[in-house]
C-alpha cells in the first residue's frame, strides 16, 4: 500500500435522533442517522400495513381460494 493516500480509519459513535448510539469504525469523524433498529417501526413491532382499496383483503381471498383448489 502507498503511504499517505488512505483516509484515517478511527472509532466513532453513530448517533440516532432517538438518542441511540452505536460504536463503530469509520473514516468519518461523526455519523448521525435519522432512524436505527431501536426506533424503526419494523423492529419495534409498530409497523402498519397501509391497505388502499382493500388490496390486502383481495389477495388473502384469492390466495385462500387457490389453497382450497390445490387440496381438491
């Protein structure tokens, strides 16, 4: 490797807007993120499915019908 052309790799603390912090290695001095695994709806169990025009219900009905046909 050539000397003097590589960025300095250092330990930094990545900070989320919710207050969560994770220590990691990076070439940046500070890392700030808007969302992390502590506050993301998928990981916290608060995820909501936005069902427009009953698409999820139609899919479930169609899938159930195909399952019944397969059993016969």
